[in-house]
């Protein structure tokens, strides 16, 4: 498990990745699922290990908080998996969070 996780999680990134990531976070500074603005990750909608040509494509990036939304929405509770409907799922959840009833 650890070797597989490291291979995917710490895959070699393009030298341009750091700048793309920074620019994405500047343009999308909150979690697409819960709205938080701390400890953010840039999630690849279509995984890099499956679609390496989309690594730097802004249309393939989504901001998620590191805990818990990245694992829940991005990977369906297992980093070996990915969520084909992550954008829709995050949108639905964020709408519910913004409209939740409060006492």
C-alpha cells in the first residue's frame, strides 16, 4: 500500500506544476465542497496517472481542503480510487452547506 501510494501521490510533476498550482489557488481560494480556505489541495479531476496530458490543464483542477474533502469527494474514502463525479458532488454539497438551517 505505501509503495503504491507514494508512487501516485509523489509522482514526478512537470516543472511548471508549482506555478500552475499557485495560480489555481489564487483564482480558486476555497474548497469546492465545503468552502473552507485553509489547508487546500489542488485535486486533479481526471487523475494524472491515468491522464498525464491533463496535469497542467486548468479545466482538470479543483480546489479541495486537505481534510476531509480531498479524501471524501476526490477519492471516495480511498486514495487508490477517484470520483468521476467530483465536480457535481462538490457543487451539490457546497450548496447544502451554504443553505443549511441554523438555530
